[in-house]
C-alpha cells in the first residue's frame, strides 16, 4: 500500500480536533476514505466508530482498515447493522420478536406478504403497498397515508400486522433506525451508545430518521464527522435527500467544514462535463466548490450520442472513457 501523502485540503482535515463536529464534502476520487483513515491513525480517538449506508461501502472500508496496523477501531458497519447492535444490547427495547431475525427481500415477497394477505383476507399487492407506506413513514418521520388502498383494508392491515410478525418472528429492515430513534428518546440510560466519535460516510444518503438518530447521539456527547457528496445522493426511494448534508452546519452549529475538490479518478473532460450538469441543480449552494481534475489527469474522451429509442422517442446518451 503506497504511503498517504496528503494534499493541502486533506492536511486541513488531519488537523481537525474532536469534539468539534465536522463536515467533509468530497467528490468522487478525492481521497475521502484515505483521509478519514489517516485522521483516525493520527488522532486515535477513543470509542470511535465508522458507519456508512451500503454494505459495499462498508466492505471497502473494512479492506482499507485491514491494511493498517496502527488503528484500533471496531469493524465498520452499516447504519442498519449499528441499529441492530444497539437494540439487541438493550433487552426489551424495541417491539421486535425474540429471537431477533430480519426478513430479507425474498422472504418478504414470497412468505411474509402472502401469509399476511391470506390471514387478513386482502390482496398481496395491497400488503406490499402498505409495507412501503410504513417504511416511508418511518424514514421521513412524517406519518401519512400515501398509497391508494381502501380505508377498511388499511385498518385490517394495521390491526393484524403486529400480531402476524410476532407469530412468524420477523423484523423489517426499514423499521430499525426508527426503533433506535424511539429508544434514544425514551431511554436516557441506553447502553452501547457512548461513542466519542462517529464518522458517517455517504452522509448524503441518510433520511430524516437516520439524521435524527445522529442528532440524538450528538446530544449525548458524541462528535459527528459527516463525509459525503451532496451531488451524488441516489437513495430518494428511501426518503434520502442531499439536504441532510447541505444543512449539516445548521444542524451542528460551530461545526468545521472541509472540502475535498481534487479528483484523481476522472479525466479533465469528464470533470468539465460533470460540473456542467451538476451546476444545473437549483438547490446547490452557489458557494459550493466544483470538482477539479488533478494536474496529472489525462484529457479523457467524452461523447454525446443521439439515439432513436422505441416508439420514436428521442434521447441522448453520455459516454466517456478515462484513457
């Protein structure tokens, strides 16, 4: 593994001192993960934890940490795995069947939804819609009836779902952050949340419930370091929104702000085209710095191809090469 030689931007992050909260706005290929790991090695904060949203991103962090022998920190985990760990550590917290078991997508589709539909005498597709509504309510912290099902079907579902989950012994992935949020609200003596520092990667992909969990942990004395890129939020289907990372300085008054803008992954022409598209976002802060190609970057190739799709609908396809 080559030695980490920080840029001026990265050096500013390495000098950051907890307990001040911080935001790291980092575009693709700007060395966000390497900088965070170098910060951990330099400061060695006690009771630190690395969190991210996807298992793929978690796996990358695990691989990078395994190459370092100078960092003592717990294994990185997803937000949902973190919630499970805290809830299971506090017996009786959360309304989950015991032993705790998650229903995966296949089990939900092939077993849970058909079984609940038969038990309640309603259609499976209505059960699926109402599960989606529950998830949206948990994730947005905004209870609302958002799917089109008859009122009597919704009432039957809400009356029978909790009983059904106790019988079959399952929990849903989308309810975990909400359950931890409730536990943090109701249990001041909750065990397993006394972290000194939480470094949260892919912060732009967190939803309102995830963000409120972090605010409640910060209120207990935890330093939050948020790393992400508001130009890359892709999980709107689970109520994620880039506004979360955009509002970080408002949510955490006095927090430090660190940009990482030099990408070593993309060629110059690709960066130029990407910036042109990104600048079209009307919600983007006008002072947000644009991504820049490294001085050693090649020009790269970018093409705009017209194509004629089915039903005579026309569109454009952006293609590129980093060669």
